[in-house]
């Protein structure tokens, strides 16, 4: 008699078909990889150590252990006062030697009148060093549109400060200060043979030029012309003026150089009379 033993379904094998592992075996395989678990553990420990070290450094640097005791000005100021420097230092410096915001301190000093550029750096153990570059004013500046009064430095930059120095006066549209400064030097060089200082340069919104000399005479150049540029007209006037001045014998209030082949002169008395009639 044949021995009959029923085979369970789990023991059956179907040729050509592989059974997928169960979910339990997948989970069991993931948590039984010691190499992967050790790597994750090491990464977590490293991250925790870095975070703890950073927190300790921040805490240590914020403690009042390294106070700033002195601000040393390495460039003696010419226009900025000691009280202005003290006020800026008192309101801008926060924290200790390590935590002080140098950029904020620099920006505060650069807001002072006459300060063009500031440089701040630490010096161990409790000092801030300050270098200042001050504006060197060379002219007064008035915006023709608004009438706002400011100053112009030697770089052609406009800045706000108070001054009573003897300087030329510029007037022109917004943003034209550097251009007027360059033209001032050109006009001054052309007028040098007359021995009279140029004290004022004005440029209108229509790009018409007007010069004022130290003796009170106003030179009206008008707009630049293709056939008679303003530089050419001014040079012609400078060449002819000494002889014309001797033959006229009166003080001139205004010289109008807007003509392509000559110029017109207005005596002082006539100028005053015309103003009175208006």
C-alpha cells in the first residue's frame, strides 16, 4: 500500500515562479544591518557635537569677558569733531571684542558730516581702530530745480555739510555736479590770462552756461553751438578783453558771448538801471 502524505500549500513549488519575500522579512533585513545603523549613529553624533560646539562658542563670545575699552582714531580728523566721534561710537558699538558688528560701526561713522569713507578693525585685546577719509570740499553746490544747497568734494561727489570757506559756487541740474567741476577747471584755465578768479559756474536745464568772475562781471556763454563752441567763444573773449577794457574805461557788469562773431558788453550803471525798470 502506498504511503500518502498530503503536502502543505507552502511547500508547493511552481516551476519558473519565485516567491517574493514577505514584508516581515524586509523589515527584519533593514534593522539587521549593523554597518548602516553604525553610520547613521555616527552622523547623528557628529551633528549633535557640531551643534553643541557652535552653541558653546556663541555663548562664550556673548559673555562680558572681552569688553571693548577704547576706540583709536588713526587718522586725525580735520573737520569731524571729537563730540561727533564719541556720539557715533556710543550709539554704534554693541557687544564685546568678538561680537561687535564692524559693518554697522563703519556705516554709523560714514553717516557723520564730512566723512567720505570709514574703516574699522579689531586690535587685540580690547581696541577698535578707526581710519577716516574726510571730504575735501572744493565748491558750493545748488540744485537749480530745488534750490537745495550742498557741497562738492574733489571727486565731484555731492555731500551735506556746513562750511564758510571761500570756494566757488556751482549751480546746475540734479546729478551734474561732477560735470560742472570738470568744466570749472577748463574755464578757469582759459580765463587765467585775465588774472581774475572764476567764482561761479551755472548750467541751466537747457544746458546754457554762465560764469561769474571775482570782480563781479558775469560772462554769458549760452548753449554750445556747432559753428561756435563755448570754448572757442570764451578764448576769443579772453584775447580781446584787455584791449577792449582799456578803450571802454568803464566797469562791465555782463559780457554776452552768445554771438558767433563777437560779444556784447553791459556797463554796471546800465545793468542797475535795467533792473530798476523791471
